[in-house]
C-alpha cells in the first residue's frame, strides 16, 4: 500500500482541515514523520489507522474520543485517506460516532459512525 493523500477534519489535535499530500514524495518508498513532542505525529498515524480499521493506532484512544476538543460544534469529524494498492487507487472516508450541533434549532444531535470505501481507478 502506498499512501497518496490524507485529509483530517476536526480530528485529534487538528481542529480544522489538514491535508497531507504524500504524492510530493514522488517515487520514494520510505519516509519519516518527525517533529517535536506534541506536533501531531501520532495523530497522523491514528488517522490512517482509523480510516483503514476504524480504530486508532494505540490502545489508549477509542474512536469516539478522536474528535478534536478544539473543533467547532458544527464541524464534522472525519478522515479521508487515498492510497494505492497494486494497480488500483482507493479512497476511504470514515467518521466516528459524534455529537454535532443541530442544523436547525438548538442543541446537539448524535451522528452515528460511518465508513465508505471507493475504488477510484
């Protein structure tokens, strides 16, 4: 599997949308995710693991706790991961169960977890 793009919305430490474009690495098959403590390295790995398997990369984080504490109440938490496997390109879109602000009226509503897999090419 070769990662192509990872998009995180209101996920982990990231309140807004973060896009990581792995295609910038070109044909390199090996790369390093590095940075200072607290910079979000584990969040990137959690997002990939959550997209593929529905759970974070470690035992300490449950999928219902992956929503960013800093995200606005109306922002949906979701991960979109595009990758190549063999000759095909796939895209996974996954979101955990979460409480979001109602679209009309006051209060919140519970949105169930959802997942979709698309074969792009």
